[in-house]
C-alpha cells in the first residue's frame, strides 16, 4: 500500500496539515444545520477556495470536505443514497487544488464519526459500521484521496471499524481522537492508549494522534502522554485555535497567529511529526504556523508548566497514565 505520508516526512521532517473546515465555511456562508458535504455539489468553488487558501498558506496535507460523509450522518439531510457521489466529489475538488500546487500536497480523505453508538451501547453493529465507512472511503479513493484521515473519534471500536474499512478499500490510514472529557475521549480512551486500538489489524496506521478537544494547551498535554507511551510513533496533533468564546450568538476562537505559531513549536518539541489546526484555524493562522515550523529547530521536551506559561491554562482536567512525578508536575502547571 503506497504511503505518501512517510515519503513526504522523509523529505521534510515535519508536515503541516491544514486548518478548520467548518468555521471557515461558516465564514463563507454555510448556515447552521446545513451539511457542508452538500456544498461539494452546490458550491464547489467555495470548497476549492478553502483548500486553495490552506495550500497558499503552506499546508502539506489538505483534508477533504467529507467529515460527515457516512450514510448515518448524511441521512439527517436526506442524502444517504449519495454517499459515494458526495465523497468522490469532495476528493476531486481537493485533488484539483493539490495537483496545481507546484509541490507535493497530500489529499487526505476526512472520515468523522457516524454519530451512532455501537452495540452494546447503541443499535449500530460493528459490521454495519465497517460497511458504512467502506462506502465512504470508496468514494474518497475514487476521487483521488491518498490517505483515509479518520478524525475526532471517541470510541475505540469505531476507530477500529473505520481502520478496517480503509484496509478493505486499499488506502493507508491515520486516526485521531478528541480528548475532550477530563483528558479522555468521551468513551474513555486515554491518550497513552491511542496506539493500541488497531494492533490486531493487518495494516497499521501511518499516523495517530489527537485533534479538536478543548484548547491548544490541553491537546499538547495529550501529545506528551502519547509521545511518552510510544516515542517512535508518527504523531499527529491538530488543535483548536485557542478557546471558543461566545460573542452574542457567534462563536469566536481566542487563538492569535502568534499563539498558534508557538503551539507549533511546542508540538514539534513534544514529539509531533504532523501539526495542523482544527476549529477556528484560518488561513492567516496557518501561514503563521508554516513560518514557525520552517524556522524552528526541535528543542527539549517541554514541561506542562512551560505549556501553560506560553499557551495558557488548561481548560480541562487532563488524564495521565504517567508516574506520580508527572502527575505532580501537571498539578503544579495548573496551579
């Protein structure tokens, strides 16, 4: 199975993934409750502009506009019979932008959760989940996606199902969890345990890590746990642009370009090989992140106290499987 991520990592050392899809599409006119995936057909020019903005800012990896592209999410918009078509179109748009970049830009097919609970907590069987993800990934592959980018996951069995689907379709895959519930995913997965979710599968991920969550400081703490558990792993971190704040009825993110630039430096020092932004991360933020990445030489592993001093306080209780000394360090950083 061709693995473009390892190839580009061998050339560049650390890769920059893109920024937010949803918040940038809202700025382009997407309405609350509207399915972004439908814009692949109704507003392909705006989706292309999203990808182009990130490529121009320096992204090495762009994610397709297909996060909610399974039949289980699309049925909320009466589009469950167009899974292949919408995902193929999402990949085609991203592919068209990447192909004219003048340099290697990886097209990663975004695969988000189904929104359903798997048996025994819900009605969706594991086999049905695999089939749903495979249906989506078939479309992404047909449109030109090179990697299945499984993201914002909470349940280990759903990650496993999506990974199995990617293997069935014949795409390399990555996966990231959202550690937004007392330092765990909503379904209890610890950062240090992210590596073990797919060890029984025939093909292993080409990268694992964290995305979204509650803020840049917290995701860096999760990254430290992941890198301590497996220092040689290709780790991904794609954190939110600061903290979401309501201003009237609108959500704004507190992160400045300067803060996101420092987040990149700390992420690399903490062991990340792929760094990007999630909610709230604009083209301007990503351009600052590119400049920071290009100018940074990996330094010593930061402490939690250093992260707090440079990025800001933790917004969530952070789980850790590390030793008592590490937990004491974490408490000092919060205090």
